[in-house]
């Protein structure tokens, strides 16, 4: 149906005297997909942060639609990226770890591959499917990338935690004597040298080059920035605006963990990371510096698009694979099903559409059908996302009443509605439940799951979750995985 619409548009424009080139431009916009790594929306000034400065992401928000209730489908990198690129929920593919999902989906086209099969040049620069950070970035390797998705693919090696500069290990280092260490560790480095020393600077440079080289043909360009994923490494100049002494930590509630099930205590906390207030402030400062560095690279890519004359011919998407805790509940990093970890920034700029803010619940899973539809491509009936195109003309509409996010196959599930956030640990709920009134308690301090007066709400959500799990299992991939 959508492909037919694209052809009809082609002939109408050609008949009007626009010519074949103009018709192709109208019917087949380019796609620039920019994804950051471990980025919480709360760190962006266009989402209300008054300390961290993100002018380039802000200018994209100023010309696009900014979604305030966008959610990932899994709260860590591998399954989230496999989900949004395959078009299936993690339970449909069985991808709960660090793989691309290709074995599960067989010869079914990924999002990028769908565009490749439709005549687009498709390229990946750095991390789109999962890559280990810092490991794969240090080596410049492909991680668990999916080769069939791309015409070309490029990696962006960088020194990561080994970068020359002023560095500090922030976790597991209470006396400050441990040297800078690698791995998935809270480390901050105010690095020597310029942007191009590091992975994201190289990624931006390659993306700009590809835009110039392929501006004459329809392209799908996936640009993956690895910051602000730990280690918090960025050139020294990006650290200057964020002195750690001036960083404000999130509000903490006394006894906050008392009503959180054991399964809901995050894997990284101020306690088990042995981070005192000073090290927590340094973590926030390092994170903000990394965000600012990443934002500057986004600006370079947007500038290249403008200089190539492609602003009006390119759909631009900016998002993250999941959110991130910065000390809320004394939690750090990801995997939690609380909003800080499950919610993501999402900005989509569509040529010819007015800037807007949309409060409808949306999921990263919706990108595949939405962008395919906007480009006049067929939307495969098999994929599990929803088409968001009506929201660009009427941002007050609702496409979803709830968002669904998981952490693992049977670890934790989130159903997030307008009023309620319901988190269930285990498919049988034996590991606990959390229920939050998001209108009265948006910071999720008071778990109402054991409140007698809220038992009807809990019972209702148990039923909704069972129905949702049955729905996400249903797919064309076969039996449960």
C-alpha cells in the first residue's frame, strides 16, 4: 500500500513538471538515524536540564517532533538495539543478550536492510547493533553487528579509558588510590587532544564524509555515538563547564529502598560502588561532559547535512538505546525498569512537518514501521511496532495507551501508563511488584503494590501484563523462545 502511494506520488510530481529527480527526492527522503549510548533524556536541555548544555540536539528538537514518553523495549544495549532494528519485541526473537538477532529472524529484513532492499545506500558508522564499550571500541571491531543490513560499515576506534589526560576511577575506589581501570567501570577522563582523538569524533567525521559522497542518492545512514557510556572520556575542554563541586545530586528519600523488592535494587548503586557524595558528583560531572562532547558531534553531522543541501530531503532521528540513572534512588547506570532507565529521548524531524511536542506513549520498536511509511516503503505486516505517522500532523493524538519494557526474559517487566507505572519481577510476580502513581509521585518514591486500597489496580495490571506477554510472544518466528 505504501509503496503504491510512493509510485503515485512519483507520477503526480513528474506530471506537474518537477522531473524524475524531483519526484525521487519527494518520494524517497533520506534517513539519518543517530543513536547515542546510555543517554537519559533528563541530561538534555531540550528535556528540561538546566545544567548540561546540548545546543545541537536542542536545535534538532526545535525543528522536529520531541516525544516526551518514548520507551525502550529492553533496558540494556544488546536486546534494545536488536529489538528496534529487527522490528520485534525481545520475547519474539529471544534476544536478551548481546547478539544482533539475525539467527532468530532468519532472512527477514532488519530495518536498515529493508531500506537496502528498496534501493537505498545503507551505511553504519560505529555502534548501531551491539558493540562492547570500551572493548570493541578499543579494538575497532564490529561487535555483534549484522552485515546483511548494510551496503558499507565503518568502525571508529578510540583509546577510551587509556586516553592520555587527567583520569580517576570513581567506583570501588573509596580511598582514591586505585588507578584508572577499564571495563564497564565508572571512570572519568579529561583527555588531552581534540575531538578526533576519540571514537565519537571519528564517527562524526566519517558520517559527514558519507553525507557528502552520497548526497545524490537516497541513503539510510546509521550513526552510533558511544558517549556518554562509561568510561566518561571526552576532551578536556568539555569538562571545564562542569566542575564537580557544583553538581547537584537527585533528591534522596529516607528509607527509599524499604519498599523496593530485592530484585528491584539496581546492579550498580552508591552503596555497592562505594561512591561517597564527592564521587557521585564527579560521576555526574563526567557524564555531563561526555554528553556535551557527543552533542558537539551531533552538531557536526547536522551541519554537514545542511551544507549538502539535504535538510529538506532527510528524515532525522535522534534517540538512545535506553535511559540511565544518575543517582536517583542511589541507582546508577541501566537495567532498572524505573523511568530514568526505561524512558529515552526521541526526536524525529520530518521535512515539511511543523515542530511539535508529542505526549503519546511511543516505543523504539515503532521506528521501523514509521520511517518505512514516511519514505513510501511497504511496512511489513509481521513487525510488531506501530506507525507513528499520524502524530506528525496531529501531535495531540495517541498511538499507544501504554509502553512495555523488560529487563531480561523473566527478570522484570514494566507497563507504563498515563497514571501508573507497574513493575513486576518474574512472570509469576513471586519476586515482587512495584506500583507508582505517576501523577502524585513522578519520582517513584512510594511503592503502592502492598496497599490494600490499590489491590484492584495491581490485579488489573497482572492481567494486562499476562495479555501483553501473550501478545509479544505471538509472531511469525515460531514457538516461544
